[in-house]
C-alpha cells in the first residue's frame, strides 16, 4: 500500500501506525532542476546563496551556488565564491575542479587562476598546476605582485 497524507485507508489505527512508520523511512525527493543554461534562474540562486552566506548558513549557500553554476557556469563570481567555501570545508579537489570549470568558461578572470594556484599548491600539492596558474594570474593582472613573483620563483626551484 502506498503512503498517503490523508490517513484515510480504512485500516484500524494500529495498522495505520505500522504503515506510517514504514513510510517514515522512505526518502522524499524534490524534483531536480534540469541542468541547462538558465541565466535568470542562476541569478536567483546566486542571490539566495549570497544571503545564506551572509547569514552564516554556508551549507545553504553551497547548495544554492551549486545550482547557479549548473544553470550558468559562466558566472565567474559564483564559481569563485563556491570554490572558496568548498575549500573552507576541506573539499579541495572539488574546489579545484570547479575553478577549472570556471576557467574554461571565463579564462581571463585572474581571481579564478589565483585561487586555483593556491589550492593546487597548498592543499593538493600539485606544483605544476600551481605554477601554471600563478603565471596566468600575473599575465592577467597589470600590477607587479612581488609576493606572487616570489611564489613562482619558489615553485620553479622546487620543480627542477
């Protein structure tokens, strides 16, 4: 017998309770949002994520931003924000893959390269990827960043 919300099954109360207990263990799934490009809906999820993050609800922010990226992976700010929260949750490989996705859609956004380089170097120990993206970051930024230049020199020494 399928579970229903009315409780009108014509069964005695004890039998109904057994059925309800059996139904309590069933997972109720929300219909999934189809993956595809929908910039308007993505913007709505992006805003929802921003509000959740500002309220300290990082899990809700991650969920909203993931939906936004699925609907429009060209939103570099959302990709970057989501990757940084994933990094804070020790989900380094996932954050790196997300940044790579962002770079594939927005290759000239310096912050995506910088954050991928940091995660690759410090958390994934992928020095070659870090070097590649620190260099790309420097190419995309006009200012001469001495700190990043030092990191690049250090990586080049370590990779020899």
